[in-house]
C-alpha cells in the first residue's frame, strides 16, 4: 500500500509541476510580447524626437519661417 500511495503522490506532484511550467511559459510569452510592443513604441518615439529636433534646428537656424510655428 505504501508504494501505491507514493505513486499517487508523485503523480499529483508531477501534475502540479506541469501547471507551474505552463504558468511560466505563459508569463514568458507575455513578457516577450510586452518587450516587443515597448520596443516598437520606443523606436517610434525616437523617430519622432529626431524629427522634432531637426525641425527645431531648422527654426533656430532661420531656414524655416518662425511665424509658421506660432513663434514671432
């Protein structure tokens, strides 16, 4: 009877361990997706900031009319 009981306990432990592994896989996938989304947002904001910097440089150098940007 001890052997049967031990086998049942080991099977239960295996099932719980499998659930933990599934949870870790789900969390890992979510983290990867979030990293991808954040990377894309960072890339877009970097692009926007560079474009804005170029516009500001152009305004500062006088190559663009200041009043078109509301600066008088």
